[in-house]
C-alpha cells in the first residue's frame, strides 16, 4: 500500500503541470473536493492541493517550452544529486538538474531510458504528501513501457525496488514494492506493457469511493473519459480520464 512513510524509492510527491492553473484547480476541486493553496510569492503559480487540510498533490504551470500537461510522480531519495547522476549513468536523461524548492525539498526532473518522465524528491522542511491511500488521494502509480524487464532493471538500480509478477486480466503485470518492509504490504504501483500507440508514461491512480460517480463528476467538470469504469477481479473498479488540459489520470474504487 502506498503510504506517507519516508522510504527510499516510494512515491513521495506528485504534481500536475497545467496550461491554466485556475481552471485546473477548479476541475480537481469539482472531481475530488481538493482546494488549492498557493506556496507563496516566490513560488510563482505553484501551490498545493489539499483535502481536509492535508496535502494530497500539487499544481503548477507549464514552464518548459514544448512540454505538454501531465502528472509527474516524484520518488524519494536521500540524495537527489547522487540519484540524478545514477540516472544519467544508466541511460536516462536529466531534464532539470537538482534544485532547491525553497526550504521545502530538493528535486530533479528526469526521463528513464524508454522515455517515461519522473522526478526525484529529497525531503527537507516538507516531508511529502500528507495523505495517501484514502478516498480522493493518491493510491497507486503505474508505469506503462515497451520493455517492462528493462524498466524494472533501471528503477531497481536506482531504488532497489522488488517486483512480483502476476496478471491483471490478460495482461502481464509486475507489482512493485520498496526495498524495505514486507513486499506485499509495501507494494505501491505496477509496471505493465504500454498499449499500442501510447508512449512510455507514469500514470497516477486516485482512490475513490464510487468510480461511476467520479466519472459523472469528470464529465460535468469538462474532462474526458478515456476508459469507462471496468471491474478488475481482485483489484476493484477502475476508469481513466483526461483533465481540461489533456493530462491523463485514473481512479480506483478498491475491491
């Protein structure tokens, strides 16, 4: 289960880069009940998205030329500089060199060898997300990639991840866990083959109480339904959406 514990390689932060931050805040507020809280005058338009007073995600504007709106998953490391160097040595790309996000954390933006974008988070004053694995919060992350074995080897080299091979429906799926703790209990995501025509990407899943009701909220807020709700035996009910800017995310109504 994805938690807020400080563990090497766990998803510790997540943010959405949007073309219109005001519209994005309104969209996610309508879908999940989140409220936007600016990080301060030195942070530009960046701020946190909160649920019941706890940080569940963050929101900011697109800053890189040619970038498209997307969710970014940040994985925890005690040394962003060292991990970014390891990414480059393993065939990945450092898109944004390590930098200090004020006093909150140290971060870096990267791309794995297959082309999936992700980021690093070294906690400082800010320890990361304050709520996960509850309704309307991050509950799972999934990597879709053309070569699952190569992807697992790359991330295992960075974070020591463990994997348990299984199947979800007819698709091969690897449940990934941190290097510490019980393997099943620390599973926070999965790696699977990318669908035809879809580039490598990390996709966040947000837990919801009612996936069908969430689908209705997405439509009412102006989002798009990419995959309508479907039951996955042993997992729950899932659905895939795109927000107002076209950023992809998914929801899971746990079994």
